[in-house]
């Protein structure tokens, strides 16, 4: 089994694995970039999801389902299914590494998602944890400090080149999973690796194998 020399030399200890697609016509990252409250994490992602849903209703001229109904719809995010290869790939990684999230989703969302779909993360790190959303350096380096590791000992495994670029600037190792449908039909970006990532695969299982899991 081939393991890249840099990974053998540095000794990856923690893998941050992102496993769920956002492909329903609304990308939370876009809201985070537009909403000034997000810069200081003054509101949780669940609240932004609810606001986005209500904005969509208004834009489409649809009747508001009431406060309880709006929250019921918002909490569907907590039941998002992972990519079919995710649980197996994370399970492989977990045998050798600590595997956690680093998501802009709030902690309750991540825990409920794992519980609903059996995602075997060891821990859920979130922008909420460090009071900074990605791509703020504080989010990536917050994981490093929490785990008493060096930046290169932490690998961010994701399907977004921009996320990986921000992590790489902080000294983290990087793994890119090619997801042609990550952004929904007609995807224009993240169709291929656009940086010098440490491991690349068409599935998270392939990435797991490339890092020696």
C-alpha cells in the first residue's frame, strides 16, 4: 500500500472528514460570506438555514408554515444522508486515525446527523466550537490546538478546493474527494483537484487507502 512520503514523514494523527452533500439550491457558505453576523459567529447555522428557508418562501410567493413548521423543515438538515461511501471510508480511517468533523454546521446538527445515519466520527468540531466559521484560520488551528498536535499532523479531507486551500495555508495536510454532484446539477467548480493536495480520490475510501488506512 502506497503512502505519500510527506504523510509517512509527518505522521498524520487526525483526519477531518466532510461527508455530506449540499445540493438543494442553497449553499450555506454563500450565506456565511454575505451575512455580517457570521464573521463573528453571532448566529448559528440552524438559524441561518431557517432564515434562508423563509426568504425562499417569500421569493416564491409561498405561504409560511408557521414558526413550528419552519423549524421542522430546518431540522431536515439534521437528517441529511452521507455519500454512500462515507461510512465505510470513515470506518477505515478510524481504525488508524482519530476522525472528526470540522464543519460550519452547529454541533447539534452534526451530532444528530451522525446519530441518524450512523456516521462513525470520533468527535464533532464545528465553527461553533471555536467561534469562527471556515475559512477563518482560527477554525483550522483551533482543532490543532485542541488536539495538542502540529498542523501537519491534521488532515482536512473535503470536496471543496477552497476549504483545502485555506487549511493548507494553516499548515494542515489535505485530502480531496472528487464529488461531481456536490453542488447539485450543472456543477461548475470542484470537479477536479486545483491544488497540490496530499491525497486525492474519487471516493473517501480511495483517500483512506492512500493515507494508509
